[in-house]
């Protein structure tokens, strides 16, 4: 099916099968690195196809961790000695480099290495050209969540790099959907429900909440039984105390120990049809369906059936924040990463403000230039990190292209994917290794689709669409309406824009907890090719929007699939973890213990999947090192 459609694909290595075992030649990896950051035309944000953990970014690490491949340490250093070497060029690694230079003083030399072809880690920027119009989307880390709650260090870093969150009150058009009478929709697919049908979402969405009358009316069209329609309508308007007679302590304990899906079944009396429709609506927030998230979390998020329970419990500080969800660059938190790079390597990122940053083009040839105080080396995968015999430095061996190279640093920050650390840092004690491996990152895919117009959305009256029991995207819709600097979000239906879709590979309602589902999801993502994604994306768009006149051959300009098998940091889940576990308590504290001149900084080490968690981890790690 995919070959039928005229979709732009510039991911030239998509579908190439690479494997590394002990003794194999590195020649295939040489081909991967044939286009280097110093080459003319090197510009990763403009690549489409399969991105995120792209081909060439993970094979070496998998060979080390899964196949036990070992790469010999070069006898001679292949580069100079640096004051600081950072393994991982995401926000945490970039922030660590910034904090170090800020605290250690002028004249220090820093090297950042990263296994991807772009900096930013999960904060990934996607660009498209639709006719003569440039479109920008986010391929990972999304938004500055509740910046008013940031630590003093994280808040100061934003100011230092020129990011002022209050300006987003002007840049984010919060009335975009209401001004155009656009609502949240739900799509019942042919695959799951026997026929493609799209209706108003009775439960609403984050940009709108339908009134009870509208919700009850639209339920009459849903392809479910009369019993389920009646139950669903009762649920949406319910303020009943389904736990009447229990003490507050008993209610909280029960809700913490049962999934919201099971609560709806056992205590609210919902049918399986209703539970299944509701189940996946939370995936965009939790990275998991309600079958693996507690009913207490549902109460904190004011979900139907929980509002009459009359309980007192600790609130979710993010959900209870009065700050709106608007602190979003057009490229998501890639804007933060680019701001940090502008500070570290000023010649690489033109301009001086958060506004001109949006349309600035990074000169990748400047990132690893000799003479820079800070250098960023892409397409370089660390394979061995160890102290020198005198403990005065740390040697970092990495693979770049077909070569194994070695650099030395007085200090090293491991700001990479946390679970790889014990495989490349042999000095990690067994207890620390066990703590690191006790958590499991969430697999996630962010899909950006450049379309030549959004007339179908306007004619149907929808801005976003939720798809229950989906085989791929569980939701997609018009991107965040942010205009800043010289970049303007679409204002008219006949203009090009970006659709953003989310796919979280779960295995629901089979008795598997969050981490068990995560492991299966990671495996599933690595097995999927771009064609697998593209075929299903096109089918979903056709099924949901075809009735509004959307033509997948005519209206789609390009597709970028940002695949993250090791996606966002694993936050503790009270359904399976002790209730007092959180950023300040849990195995991750032991997992991030300093190892001499090696410190660990990444959002995993904070058990907190947000930008400020990554920044706070960098602050902690750098202070461990500068105080040596």
C-alpha cells in the first residue's frame, strides 16, 4: 500500500538491517557515518522517514549490551584531554556542559558526544517544506510543564539562555479551536468496530469539554450497545460516591491498589465496551492505558466516576498547577536544546533571542570545530568509560563511523540512556547496577505529518481525534497553535500545517503491569519499519478524515516518524511501586551514585520525565564533580 502514495522519504538508510557481533567488520557503520556533521548539506532536522532512534544510532549500544561485544581501547588518545567529557547530548548533557563552564571558569574545554546524528536527545526538531512554506514540528520532548514550579537552578538556567516562559502567553493561541468552532472527536475504526465512523468525543479533550447535553446526544451515535450508552451517560454526569461507607484511609488505599479500568468495572458498573473506549485516552500523559494506572491517579485527574468519592489525598502537583499548558516552542523542547547550543557554540546558532531561535538554521559544521571551548561530536557512541590507573582522569572510548577513538577527561558526566551505563562503565558496583536496571523507560512514537491543507478538519469541525483500540496512533490532530518570531501557525484551513500523532505500544488488559508492557513495546518498535508505520498512518487518516474530503495522496506532503523505544523516563507508578516513591525516594537514588570522577545526569536519574528533571540532574552531577 505504501508505494502507492507519493510521500517524501529522505531517510536513506530506512530498512537497512545492521548487526554487530564480536569480530564483525565495522564497514556497515562506516556507511552510516558517510554523511558527517562537517559535510555540506548536513541538516538532520530536515530528514523525514524514520527518525528518533534512527538507523545507525542504536546498533553499537545494542551490540555492547545484548551481544557482549567489546571494542578495544586505542593505545593512543585520538583527541586531546578535556576538562569535562559529557556522554549524551540531550538537554541534561547540554545543561551539564553549560553549568560546568559557568562554574569552573573561563578557559575550560568540554566535549559532548552523542550517538545520534542530531543533538537534543528526545528534544527533537522536525522541519518540512510545503510549497514555499516552512513547517516546524516537535519529535519528542514537548513542553515546559509548569515552569513556575521549577527549582531555582532550572528557572535560572532558562533565563540565562534567554528563555522567558511568560512570553508564551502571547505566542500560544489558546482560543484557536474555540474561535473556529473546532472540537475533540473520537474515531471508531473499521478494524475495531466494523465501520469507519467519527463523532464528537463525549469526554472532550484538553482543549475543550463538551457539556453534558452534547455528550449524551453524541453517545446515541456510538457503535456500542444500548446498555453501554446508558451506562456511559450515567458515568459522565455522575457525582455518586461509589465507595460510601468506607473511611478516607480505606478509600485511598483501595484506589491506590486498583487500576482505573478495574474501578470502573467493579465499583461503577461500567460495561466492557465503555471501559475499553476510555482506557487509552490517558496514554498521551502516562504513556500507558488506564488498565495499568491507579484509580487514585484518575481521581487526581478528575476522571468520570471519581468526583463524588469524598476523599482527601495528596494532589498531583502538575495537574493541580494553575499554569496553563502553553509553554511550547513550535519545535517543542528542541527550542531549549538549541538555546543551550547557542550558548555553548555561539557561531553554530545565529541570532540572540528566543523568538529568532525558532527559524534560525543551525550550522552543524561549527559544532565540533577545533578551538571551540565546547565541542559537540555527533554520530559517536560511547562503548567504554573507565578511570585511568592513577584515578586522575577518565578515558572514554567511542565508535564513530568505522573507527574506535579515545578521549580523556578530568571529569565525565554520563547523560545518556541510564540503563546502558553499567554496560560501558565497568566500575559500577553490583548494587548500583541492580538499582539502575530496576526501572524501565517508556516506549513512545511521535508522528509528524505535513499536510497541504486542513480543510477536512474545518469542515468536520474537529481539531483532534482520539482512536480507541487503535493499532497505531491513539490520537492525532492539529499541532499546538504557537506563533513566535517569524514563524506563524496556520490560520486558514487552506494553508499547510503539521498534524501531530502519538503512538504508545502497549499490551492492555492481559494482566501485565506498566514495565512488563514497556518491555514488549520496546521490542515491537524495533521490529517495525517505516513502511509498517506509513501504511497504518495512511489508513488511519483515510478512515477518520476521508468523510471530510481528506485525500491522502493529494493532501499529505511528508511524514516523519520519531521512534523512541527507550522513550521517556520511568516515573514511579503507585499501582506497582511503594506509594512514597518519587523523585526524592526510590532505587534511582542509588542508581545515580557518583563513581569517582564519573557522575550520572539524565531524567532517568531523577525518575522524572520533564525538562526540569533533566536540568536538575545536570546541576547535581556537575556539583558532584566541581567539588572534587
